[in-house]
C-alpha cells in the first residue's frame, strides 16, 4: 500500500498556492501604501501603538522582513513540489515511446477526412508516408492483418512550457531572496574633493565599509534658461589602496557599476559657507539668531526668516508655524553622525505637529521629509565668516549605493518566462494518423489529427496534407 506523506500533500495543495498569492498581494499593498525606509520620526504620526506594530513587524522595511521572505520561500517550495508532482504524471507523454497508438481515437473524430483509393496498400504507403514525414519527422508505419497506420507526431517537448514558466518564477523568487539576504541598499553624502569608503544602510542605522573608496572630484549643475535645474552630475573616482581604478561622470539613471556595486546619483545640496571653511562650530548662546530658509514645495518659492530658540515664527503661504526647541552639538540619523543640528517642531495649519531635525552641515536634509514645506538652516549668527566676492560655492552629492547579487537570477527568470510563455501559447504537441483499411478490394483512407492546443492551426495542416494526398 502506498504511503501518503502529509507534508507532501500540504505543499502540492492548490489551496496553499492561492493563500500564499493572496497573502503576498495583500502585504504588497501595505508596503505600497506605507512609505518604506523613512526617517523614524516620519512614523510617529501613526501613534504609539502603530509605531510599535510597525517596528515589531518591520513594516518600515517590509520587503526585507523575515515573514515576507518566509512567504516567498513557501511559495517557491510550493511551486517546486507541484511541478515535480505533475511532471511525474506527464513525463511519459514527453519522453516515453509512442506505444499506445489507438487508430480509433483518430478515425472516429468529426473532422476526420476520408477517401477511397483502388491502389494496393504498399503503393499507398509509398505515396502517403513521405507526405506525413514532411510535416512530422517522427513518423512510423504500423501494420495489422486488415489495417495499416501511418502515425506521426511532433512537439512533445512543448508540454514543458508550463514547467519552464514555473522554473522562471522560481528563479525570480530565488533572485529576490538572494538579493534580500546578501545585498544592501545604502546612501552616502560626499562633499566635493572628499573621499569615503563607508555607506549608511537604509532603515537600519548601520554602516558598511566598502572594499574601495569613492572620491567626488567635482559636482556640477546645468540649468534651463528659466533657472530650473536641467541636470546635475558627479565626477567620481574609485580608488583601491590609494590608486585610481575607475573614473566616471554619473547623472540620474546613469550609474557607475563596479564589482557588483551600483552607485546612483540621488540628490545634492549646497554646503554652508561655515562648513566650507570651518566645520567645527561653537555652541551658540540663548540669544543666537538663526537664518532659516522655508521652501514651499507647491509654489517652489523660498522664504527667509530669522529665529531664536523658543520663539515661534510664521511660515508664509499659510504653511504653519515653526518653533526651534534646542540646539544639539552632535546629532545622529540612523547611526550616522550629522554634526550640529537644530531640533524643532513644525505645526502645519492642518494636521498634527511634526518633530524636525535640521543638520547645519546638510541644508538639504529636510527635503527627504514628506510635507508641504522643507526647512534649511544656515549656521548661527552673529559673527559668520565674511564670504569673498569671488568665493566658489561648494556642493555635496547624495549617492545611492546598492548591491544585488540576485539580479542575474532575476534577469534569467524574465528570459525563461518569455520563452516559457511562447512555448505554452504558440507551440503544441501535434499527432497525425493515416489509417488504411482494406475493404473488399478497395482501400478506405482516413486522415485525422490531434493537438493539445492551437487546434485551428492543426486543422489547417490536416487540410494541406489531405489536399496533397488527393493529388498523388
């Protein structure tokens, strides 16, 4: 008696496939609606319970969460087991010999074509076999006492199309899991002329040291006649052991690729004059006045206001109010040191107040926050260093640094999926049969064909063969 493995039955269940696909679809909707890899302050608007739930389920980086990866792994096992189970049943149709040739399957069909021929059987075989073999190379002649069958077939392997599609899905899933486990996605801000080998990983607060260094030789911006930014470009040089190994200018959507690591142009910003000359800033006193820039994202206008700690200022265009709460000599963002920064509270006209961090060294930092206004701070006054009239503006470039070792598997999966879909939809397993019956001195010839798909094409082929048979 054949034993039944409960685990095997669990994984070949179509119900499991449906549940997994629905679960992945629903959770992907959550990952689309809930912004991913944002500043922790961003999620404070969901309330204490919501923040705890987001942190517990790792919803801020959902596609790298253990439970999401577990769903992908279960789906992959489900597809593999279902494919093996089905292939065991259809394997004989693909690789087995054509031993079960039953003429009655063909003769009794409504679309069968018949003709009567007075020639003897051997002459008919000699005439009809080449016609069948022309279209179906795998042709054979079977003889019985009162009947001769000319049987041909091709395209057995086309039944593998569905398994090729299954394999492509498995490669896509494996590629995604490999990239999730062994890849990374990070960022780095690099001022002109400086070098780094450290990348800050999104959403973890961790840093990663690269095997090489990245140097920003120059950053440039080109603009349209109306002043809008047309393109921004970073001239990067990669160094190993202090020696340059690769140099390239990168722009948006044209990254630098080296040893499996991709470096994308992501953002940029202007360094404050104090940062250009003297990064070390003294801690200001209670009467220190700050120079704030408010950028309206809707109108594109920038407004300047002076503010002090504890004094609330109005933001133009009815964008709300802003209050500087404190000055911090050292501030971290996901474990990344930002240097001195202001901490404040932005109160929009509608909605809840938002905590804002404004690093003095990175004026464009607050643009990453969602909202109607972005705030930047120029280092404290009084006594700013006097800028020379011909002083050049110095920029920093924001780079996105990624590594995905599973991308090759993903590309292979897409290629296999195209091949599998082509085989499944456009190719078919076709069988043709010519039956010659001896009926009192005359031969009744019956022609018919069977295809597992694309039956109209098979009918056209039968018509062509039958037309040729009537002429020989």
